[in-house]
């Protein structure tokens, strides 16, 4: 996330405060994504599209809610919160509602179209919380 374009408050911070604020914002966004997954809500606080399988009572995408699978990378322009590797590929498929080849219960490969369940991203509530974090770092 590039914070320079997000808020003029970020530019007013000292470089040390910017680094500390980035880490706090990244922690907040990680917790927000995990909370959305556990509550089965997308970034607009709407419930996920129900699954079409037999076990409809099971919660979806719970493997992605494990905090050790969410990665945070810091760089000069800001930071990134997301998934990497195979989890990144599967998270993208589920988040955007793409097609994937899966093995069905009979051991044959078949195509599957997933409903878009967008939990990776920044919501309006997240932007408001980020502005509060930045304002808190500006005050002495």
C-alpha cells in the first residue's frame, strides 16, 4: 500500500514516525482481513455468497484466516499485505471469482468457477481507521 497518496497526514510525519505508522497500519490491515474471513464478510461488510456444495454449514476459506499465512512486506514506497506462493494463487482465485482446475471426488480433473468473495483489500472502514492511526501519530 502506498501511503503517500492515501493521506496528507502521512507526509507530515517524520521518517521514524512514518516507519512506525506503516507497521501499525499493516498490523491493523492483517487483523481486519482475518476478522472478515472469520465473520464470512467481504470488504463491503456483506456476507459471502453461499457455497453450492453439500456441507453448507462449514465456514469457507478458513485456511486463509490463519495469521501465519498472511505476509507483510515493507519497501521504500510503503508495504504489502497479502499471500504468497500457492496460497497467493488460491486467494486470488477466490477473491476475484476466477476459474480453476480441481480434482473432483472421483479423482478426475474438472473446471470450477468460484464466486467472488472479496476479503483482500481496503474498505472504507479501514481507510477511516488508517486516518485515525496517522492522526494519533501526529499528536504529541
